C-alpha cells in the first residue's frame, strides 16, 4: 500500500474509523482517509453505488462489507471466505466437497469466537432485503451460483454447531495413550456404531484440521501422558488455542498414561473447563503401559463418562 499511495497520494481511502486506526498504526502515514459507516454510499458511475456496512469482528475490528447496487454484488471481506485458491475462481467450477470443507475449516478456526457477531450481522444484512447475485470475498472463491447458500451455513455454524461425531485428540510417548484412545473408540462404537469417531495424533496432524474436527463434534476427548508433572507440548498448544475459540454446547473428557506422578488428566480437566466444555466425569488414566484391565476400562468409557 505505501508503494501505491506514493504514486497517488491524494486519492481517497474509504474505510471505517477502526480502519483509519489500523492503517495509521501499520503504516504511520496520514493519507487521504474518508471515514464511512453503515448506510453511507459512494457513487461509482452508471447509476451504481457502493453501500457500506460495518462488520466489526468479522473478523477484524476494522472489517466492513460493501454492497454494489445494480450488479447486486456483496463484497464481504473475510466473511464467507476460505483459505483456498483455485484458478477456476467461482464456486460452481470447483469441487463442492472440497469447497465445503475449506469453508467450515475457515469458520471453525477463524470465526468461531465471533459467532454472536456473525448472527447479528447476517440478520442486519438480510433485513436490508436487497438481492445478492454474487458474494465476493477477500480470499477464496467467488460465489455466483446460489451465493446465499453459504449465508445459511454460517447461521447454522454460529448456533453451537455439532454433528453426530466424537473427536479423540491425543499425543503419546510410548504408545500407551494411543492404545487407550483406540480402546475408547472401540467402546464408543460398541455402544453406538452410528457415531463418527475421529482420532487425531496431535503431534502429526495439522492444527487447523484438528480444530475443525473439534468444531464438528458433540464431544471431545483429550489424551496425554504425564511428562514432568505436565502434559505433552502439542496438547498444551492445542488446548490453549481452543480456549480462545469460545466453543459452546460440547462435552469433553480427559485420559492418559503415567509412570511417576500422574497429573496429566487433572491438568487436562482444568484446561477443558476453562475452555468452556462440559466435563463428563473425572477422566481415566492408566499406570505405565496399559494392561488388559486398563484397556477394558477404556472401552467402558462411555459407561463411566457419558458422552453420547
């Protein structure tokens, strides 16, 4: 932007009041800022206007939408986008399953903490009762076929979203906690084989995929052995990330192996409560490498820690 403005220093920059603060804080330049707010318009010729709609925390304080009359295009900034690039540009030209997964991954990792803002802003835009033929985001594909389909999905995702799914996220040192995770999975399927149970070994998985798995789930189990009276670092980093997502309406439980002191399950329980989960019991743990009795107890997790 400094390179551009060096060549056109007097051209106005239309942005929100927070946008002015952000740009000045980032670039320390006093450019020709024109502050706009919801309902302000800008004539662009041929009888068309931009109508500005402030959208704070979707997902930056300075975010805003711009609606182009005549062409009925909603420039939605970060809302409805994806971290997804395609040479095909438009939603009807890309793989629909891939697009859906990228859209929900983006929501889960970026917009979940702001779900109340999402619902409020979408209802505000819908109340304008204007046609929307295209939704053009700041990143991701342009939606020109059934563009408001993603709006419906956002309202669904913002409403304490969950599927008939349980996520087991764990890390392990000598595979004892992994064996517990696999036994827990067997036990859940024995009670209800319709539940989609997904296992994630945290140290080997992409964090964004794991967060998406948590977002989709109605219940989550976190597992870690005890290491130096704590938990493994991959699990510690994940749960710190999850705290900021402000997830709602999800159950959780902890499990793990230990050799000396055994604090991991209680640490995970404390962290899970801080992250807003409803704890389903005190968790389960096994001394050293779990034996048949310990694995059978893990298979009975659904009875001792009701998650379904």
